[in-house]
């Protein structure tokens, strides 16, 4: 972090992306939309004002507190197509279950959002390519910050790749933490039930449904209630 002649601290786009746990493209979009204050150096490098970045972090924290006070759930949906994201958002809006949906159309950004937002449930759209779904399930079930979050995965995908459930379960109970944190983390892991955080949904019913889809809502409720 550096200081200008006005004694104001600023960060690079890469540093800002790391602190916010988002992609470089998202930081650039936030600058364009006025969510972050920035300027360019003579060499063309963008600099983000630290106070505006701290403001975003405070808003995120307040959002988590407000969510808890209103007993609302936060869902993170990772999609391939924007129309599927819009369909899911409309569907959830008609449910009695109080869910706020944050959508991502990029798997890498979705992973970073899962870590930074800590959603109550993660939905993987069936149109995500199989190899990307495998990577998402692997990393989300292995990361210490996301491994307890229930994931909704297309049941047809799980039937074609039954090893997914075993992989997710193994990641949950066989994490190798940093050596200096091992005693504390192992104590927590020993208290966890040995079950997967992967729950399935029928993708064909989601794609064909223009209604509120009470069956899918019930599956979300079950996943939330049975989360680790």
C-alpha cells in the first residue's frame, strides 16, 4: 500500500481484487459504476482509493448483519447463461422461503464470491460444463471457509459421476490444515458428521417450469436444514 502527497492511501487493482475476493474484471466494473473511487497513473495503471475500498468492506459486513437480523438466507448461484440466472431469480422471488440470490456467470468468480460472501447455500446450474462442476464441487467442499455450505447439484450429473459425493465427503473429513493451525482445526473437524454437503435437484423440472416450483423450494429448505 502506498501514499500520495495528500497522505491518502491507495491500492492497485490486483490488491483490491484480493481484498474483496473478486476478479480483476469485477473491480474494474465497480470503478466504472462508481462503487470504487480510482484514477490512473501516467503509466496507465489504475489506483483504488483505500477509503472507498474499506467502505465496500463495511457495507458487506453490515449486509451480513442485516441478513441475520431479518432471518433471510443468502443463495449464491453459479450459472452459464444469464437467462437461467433470471429464471431462477424470478422463481425464488415467488417462494415463501426468504432467499436473496447473488448470481455469477463465471466459475472462478463464483468461487471467490463463495469465500467472501459466505452464502447459506450454493446452487450450481446444470448448464455449467461437467469439468467445471467437478472443480467447483472439489474446491468448495475442500476450502475451510466453504466446506460446510450446502451445494445444490443436478441429480443427473451426480448419477453420471457418483464419485462426486465421495469426493466431497473425503474433502470434508480429510483436510490437511497448515501445521501451526492443525491442533485447533482437527478438533473442529473431529466434531463434524461424516457426510457430504452435496444435495441434488432435478434440473429438467427447473428448465421446464414457469411456476414457482414448490418441489425445488422444498429441496432448498431440506438442504438448509440438513447443512453441516
